[in-house]
C-alpha cells in the first residue's frame, strides 16, 4: 500500500484502538466489585468493550499494515460499524450505574470519545483508498 494518507490513518486508528483497549484495563475501567463480591451492570459493559476494543485493534492493524489496498479498505470499512457498536455498549446496550459513579463519569464518555475518533479516522482511511483507486481508474 503506497498511499501515505491511508497508512497514517491506519497508524492513528491503531493508536486510538490501543488507547481504548489499554484504557479499559486501566484509566477507563468501570466500577469495581461490590462489598459482597458481586459485580454491577457496568462490569459487563466493560468486559464487552474490552473484547470489541481488541477487535478494533486487529482491524486497525489490518488497515495500517495491509499490503493490498482492497484489504485495507475492507478493514477500514469494518471499523466504522464496529466503533459505533462499541460506543453504544456502555449506557445504551448495557445499562450503567447511577449518575456520578465512575462508569458514568469516566468509562462511558471516554469510550464514546475514542470510538467517535476511531470511526472518523476509519472513514478517512476508507476515503483515501477509495479516492486513490478512482483516480487510477480514470487514467
């Protein structure tokens, strides 16, 4: 893949996905266990986001490192709905705790912001591969 815009977007996607993945284990982690050892709903949301963040990381690596433009385009296109789904998990698909708790103040907004950035960068990477191919066809 010779397109510098796609490679840069792929590297940005990889960095953002890694920040989300590492963040879900550290600074974006939802609420801890209750005193009786049980978990709140937000724990399930955090586990789902961790899994989806790993998927986002793999797809973004595919976008950045793919030697074929078509594969990079497919990975970038797949990142958009995956990022939207990941953004919808905390608070929409899986309920969160009461307002003011860690999952409401840190996990949910952090995941939302990172997923929006991932979706925008994925759209840019997709557009870069698509526009370059269209220009090659016209010539």
